[in-house]
C-alpha cells in the first residue's frame, strides 16, 4: 500500500495528468487527484476538500501557474506548489518562484518529481509547525487559555481603541465593569483548584450570553473579568450589571455538586473616572471592594472612598508622622447621667491638626487608618494618651471613667490585647 497523497492538478491535458499520476505511483505514492483548468474550478476544488500539494502546468489556454498561485493565496492556503511545464523560460521560472512556487520541472523529465514532492511536503509540515507555535504564543500573549477570552493585555489594547473612538465625540461616554467571583478562594480551598477553574469557565460562558460586540469581554485576573461598554452612561452601565447578575446568579453544577457563586461588580465611567485603560481598571477594582459590602453587590467608583487617590496616598505617610510627632490630640466629650445631671465620665475623641490642611475631622482620616493598617498604632496612641490624662485627673482628685472608640480590627489583633495588658495598672 503506497503513501496516500492528495494532489490538485492544474492541467488542460488529461494525458499529462495520467503521466504525472503514473510517476507518483511508481515512486510509492497512492495519489487521489482532481484536474482543474480554470480559476473557478480551482477555487471550488480548494473549498471542497484539503489537499497535500498543487502541481500546475505553466501555460494553458485560459489559465496559468501565476493565476493558480493567486487563487491559492486568496484562499490563504500554504500548500506546496510545483510547476511542471513543457516549456518555461528562466525568467518566467524566476517570476513564478518569487510569486510562491516551490519548484519547477520540465514535462518528460519527471525523475526528480518524487524527491521534490518529499522535500516540499516536509518543508510545508515544518512551516505548519512553526505557524502553530507562533499562533500558540500569540494566543497565550493575548488570550486566557482557560476561558479563551481576551486577557488583560488584549483588553487594554482594545479598550484604548474604544476610548480613542469615544474621544472623537466630546459628549461620548463609556463604562468599564469589573466582575469578580468573590467565592473563588473558598471554592479552591474546599474543592480544589480544578473545581475553581471549572466554575470560572462556566461563568465565562454565561458572560458571553450577555456581552456582544462591540462590547468587550475579558478575563483579566484569577477571579476577575472585565467588560467595556461603548456609548453608555452610568444608568445604562447599572442596567447591564443587573443583566450580568441575573445571567450568573443560577447555581453552577460541578461534579454532581451545585454551588451559588457570589459575584461583585464595580463600575467606572469614561471620562469622569479616568481616560486610560489601566486607570479605569484600577478604579473598577476600588469599586469592587465597595460592591462586596453592598446588598446589590454592585458599586460605582467613588473617589472619596478610594484609598489609592494621590492625595490619600500622601495622607497615609502624613498620618504616620502625625502619630509619631504629636500632631494628634484628644478632646474629651462629657457623659452626663440624664436622671441626676451628674458628670459620670468622658469619651476620648481624637483630633488631627494638619500642618497644611488645618483641623481635620475624624471621618477624614479614621477610615484611611483602617484601610492602611495604621489603625493599630493610632489606637495605641489614643490608649496611651487617655491613660495619661486619666492619671492626671486622678492626681487632682477627679475620678472619671474615660471611654475610647476601638476599631473592630484592633479588637481582632492579638497584639492589641497584649498592649492593653501592659499599660493597664
């Protein structure tokens, strides 16, 4: 049994076709073939089935090898193309090779045809292998292998083009949505990473049912997807967020187990919340943290609650210095018995006089302290200062209970309990 070979023969002579097939059989091939002699017939043959190679006469009454090469290129096919012609000049041969032909032979001298075919089939296989490798590298560079959705790099490229189009219209808006599977860590810990990946793949499929071009959908991180919506305002973005929640709210069945994935959606709007892809994604991430605490599990970016605003970043280091250098002070609010009107104690309230911004209210820096881990050193300072003031009053004969406000994070800290035990008499 010979080696199977599928060959498309571009030839107007049936006799020459048979001579070619005879040569191939003698060389150990088992050819299946079709002979065409027009552009239309060749295009139809290429569409009808896959071919291993094309053997073409150079000149025919209504068709030629250069014409056949054009058809091959228009179809986007990389097939070995060998010219077998009765007469072909050197100049014509060079032109054909430049146009994409791999080899040419003279009819009646086909001894080297089998070797040429072997060589070109091998070269074609190597080209396909290189192309497959390049396609795989390109895919991994721009797509997520788990969901086959675009990755962060591809999403940012496409979003930049979308924003460029929006910028041409001064009134145009766009929205970026961050969608996060909040329960991924719990799923991974309880059921394994493989199960977590299956859940993410299912959510990717469900998101595809909601998002349609020219809208953009991508998986940009472990548990996060991103969506870009052109020509929408905040209200429209919230409507899409509701659709997304409805699309993904149903139970996911994995390994005969059903689970309800908890999702959050954060929204940032162009141009109000940013005009660059990475900035908009960063702000959807901030909104995601806010969404996790909302009953609707959807939140719009709020600059006032953004711990990464430049002004707030600056205040972090300034607050740390304020704790260390005495810019803070405690004020004491009286606590009075309603029945007797007697003073029964005081509540210690921390105040900050900023060297540039002046007096700051607690709501301007207490949330910042809780978000950045400074709440523990701040609490220790408040405790120490309240204790010092309480001792001072006692030396004057004034017995007052002093109440201080504690963060839940401080109460959860083992170091806080140890610190309290050290400073209490």
